[in-house]
C-alpha cells in the first residue's frame, strides 16, 4: 500500500508543487504565516478552484499528502487556533454568566425601586418555614427557571427574599415593596406557594406563581402583557391577535391608536412620563393580554379608529348578545377586525391625569401604579362608550376580590352554569336581570373550578343553574365555644358575608330567579352556610351487583323492599334521590322502615333478577318468597309523591301509610338547601301539618252560606 502511495506521489509531485505555489500567491502575509492559518476547508476550496483552471488534483492526492505529514505544520497551527477561539468563547460565556448572576440578589436595592420604565424586576417572596414553598423554590432551581429568564430577558433582575431570614427585616426596602402593593407578611407565610410581584413599566403587580413552574409556557405572554405591546401592521395582524387572545368569555383584547406627530406631555416632577404611558399602565389592569398598538393612521382610518383612543374587543358570545350566531359558520375575528363589532371605545381624560390630585395620589405608591391604584382610578380617568351590553360580568377575579374584601357597593348575584346550558337559559335570565341593573352587580362563570373556590355547586347536576346573592353589607359572625365573636372585621376574619340561595329549576328559571330576588329585597330570604359538600341524612342502603343476593335475595329478614336505580350526573336522579332520602326518614319515624327497607343501586350494575335498566331513575317495588323474587312493580318517582305513596300502600299492604306520611317535595329540598334539616330539632314531618286557613269575615261567611 505504501509503495503504491509513493508511486502516486512521485507522478503528481510537480502538480502538487504548483498547487502550493498558487496558494501562496494569494498573499505574502498568508504565506509568511506558513500556511498555518489555512483550515482544511480552505485547502479543499482552493483545490476545487485549481481544478477549474485544468490544473486540478484529486481529493485522494490531497488526503495522501495529509497522511504523509505534508501538512503537519498546518494541522499543528490549526488546532491551537481553534483552541484559542474556544477559550475566547468560554471566557465570553463566563462573563455573560457572571453578569446574569449579578442580576440576581437576595435583597431589594435602591435601583429596584427607582422610577424608570425600562427597569424590570421579579420579586419572589417566600417563607422557608413552609414546606410547600420550599419545595416550590427547589423546583425552580432544578428546572433552571431563573437562568432561563435571565438569558431570555436581558433587562430583567430577580430578587429572591426569604421573609424568615433575619437579614430580611434589616433592609427596609424589602418591606417597602410589600407596603407599596399593600400586601401583608402574614399572607406570604400562610400561602402554599411563594408570592411574586413584577415591576415593569413603572407598575408593581402581583404575578402568578405558577408562571415560574407549572405554567412556565405562559410566562412570556404574561410578562409581555405587563412590560410591552405588539405593533399591528394590517387587518390580518389584528384578526390573528384576536383569535390568539380572545379565548374565554372574560378575555379582552385592547388596541391603542398612536399618533406619531403628537408630542408627549410630562405630568409632574416625580415621574417623567406622558399621558400615553399613564393610560397604558391603567389599561393594562383591564386585560390579561398584551396591549396592541397601531402606528399607521391610514390603517386606523380603515378600521374606523381615531388616534389617542383605546379600543377594547370582547369575545362575541351569549352574554353580550351574539348567542344566535354562535353556531353559525362565521369568522368573528375577521368580522371584528373589519367591522368593529363587539368593541367599546375608551379615552383618557388628560386634564385629570395631569392634575395635582392624580400626582398626589400616585405619590402614595412611590410613583408606581399598582393593582389597587388602577382599580380605584380607572373609571374616573377614562370615558367609555358602552356600545356592548353584557347580561353578566364574566370577571370572576373581580367578584372573588369583592367577595373576600367586601368592597362591593351593591349586593352581588353570582351565577354558575356551563356554557352549553347557559346559552339556552340566557334569554330568561336577561328578562329578569335587566330590571335590576341599578340594584345588583351580576357575575357569571362557566368554569366549575372557579365556582367551587367559593361555593359548593355540585348539590345538583349542572343543568340546574347555581344562583346565589351575596350581601357584603351584612355580616354573619362566627361562633366559638365562648359564643359569637363581637368584633366583625376583615382583619380578624371573625365573620362571613350573608348569602342567599334558592333552587333554580331549569324548566322555570324566570319565575324562580324573580322569586329569589323578591325574597331578598323583602327581607324574607334565608341565609345559607354551605360552601362544601354536605351529605343528606338518609336511611337508604347502598347495594351493588356483588352483594345483591346477600343483602336482599338470601336475607331472611327481607320480604319486600323498594329499590332505586340511579345514574350519576342525572338531574332527575339527583332531585328524586333527595326526596327518597326524606321518605326513608319518614318511614323510620312512623315505624314502617323495618317492614319496607329501601335500597339504592347504580345503573352500572347488572342484576339479572331485576332485568335491564333502560333509563333512570327507576323505582321498583320488590316482593320475594324464600330466596326468589316473585313480584316486581314499577313505581312513579318520589317527585310525584301522591301517586308514589298510593302505589306503595297498594302493593305493600301497609295500612295507614298514606294517612301518616305526606311529602311536599320542593319544600323538603329547600329545607335541605338551607341546611335546616341538620338541626337536631328539625321535624321531618313539617310538611304534613295543614296550613291554617284564614278566618272568613262575616260578609264572606254570609256569602258562603
């Protein structure tokens, strides 16, 4: 092999010498460096160039030269050069890492609280004594969240503060951030996750902790919402942003039309900002999405927009008058972009913003706009067109805040119902609520996870709309072993606001909602306490296919019984099941339960002795002889109590049953909803007492005679 290689080299020696001669002619400096700074790629490139001049040499020949050490000097000089580049890159990377680490601190510094719209700081407050908070901070470290944020956002600084660290109290600035946003140290320690505040665009707002962990993929949108805005360059851009941002009923997309020719106007000496910046900061509080901006006045004119105004686009839905179009093949995003439907106009009041009153109010917060500042000032500093009418307010966060702090000026009506049902009920609700717009603040959510944060909504299936009235002006004191606590204040949490609720039947919504409101306004509504599931007292036994024979068929004590077949999430089953529970207690009270036991069976069970279950609920009277069933009769459901009781008495031969037992189904359910049936003195037979008839006047007696 070596001999062949030598022969090949001898034949091509002249051509190779010519190749290197041509390479060296490219520059004396390059040649003087001994060919050492030419990379292998450069050598091959120039070989191909030489081939085009009919003096080419094969790739094999060049490889042969490299194998025999002809380019020893080249290889020796190439790798050191590469190493020098790697060293420079590593040094640059180390320098960048050091700069990033300098942006992370454990104490708030003065520059973190100086007014500068470009400064961005993430304040992470946590209590190392809380295990869940420690675990959260550990997850952040494992996932390198801080490093990712510092790399992605070059202007962002991060401050991690342990409120349990002795050095925390030594630095007054650590507490200053909490004071500005009016947040308490106790809240930080009592939470399951760290408390995070974002300082951006001279605003300090509370930031969701999950954005740093579970929902990190949503961090960028939330961060951009607080720190910057998107430029809209075409109608298509606007339509695509509407499609991206307006997903839920509470989503809004805000567009600002900027006039480049308009000069900025400073407000006061404390903050060198203009009216546009102030209005931007106030408006950021009204949306969960980044604000959009249009700089092209021709595009603004095409979209029927005017400079200096904000345009708020809402999602067209059943709560703002578009229910008849929801199932149609309509691209609402482009329709909104072109026609401007379902949008309101907002304009800042420049005189008020530049007033001394606004400046003094802002100084209370060190010149920063906070969530509380925006809530207090938004309505008085903006004028709105109100071209979009809402049946409900879908802002659950606002309702939750008022529910907890009692800041609502009106009683609040809260409604929960999935969108698939509410889209059918909306007409009836609208008929009632339009008469009380000045009396109540009405809030709605379609999200069960939101509703269950404050209420227990699973008492009935979702087809029953959940409606409650909350009166923040009336407080219900908590009770302790020493009796009712006297000081009812938000600070000591010794109370809760009174709540009122009635069952809203899905087939008679308008009548039931009117009834609830009338009772509340007349002072006849009953406060209810339930915020979590409360099982109804019952004497009905649960059975399944596995124990049916043991419990009923082979049980010598059972001669006859009633079996209820139910299905989960069945509205009729839920209602009838509660009445059936009442019936069981009445049987026990009047001594019939041992003679006629009651059982409850899920429709998922297969019991051949009872046949197939084609629907639910089913109520069956079962008679047996020995270990065999000899008679099965289907009964009317308990919601028709007269027929139900009459059929039972006829089949069971229990004398006097219809005389002793009477059921008013709705009245019993209402008592249960109010939790009155939990009272130890509650009389289950309250509905058997005949209501006294009013005495007839003498004239009426004469007429009757």
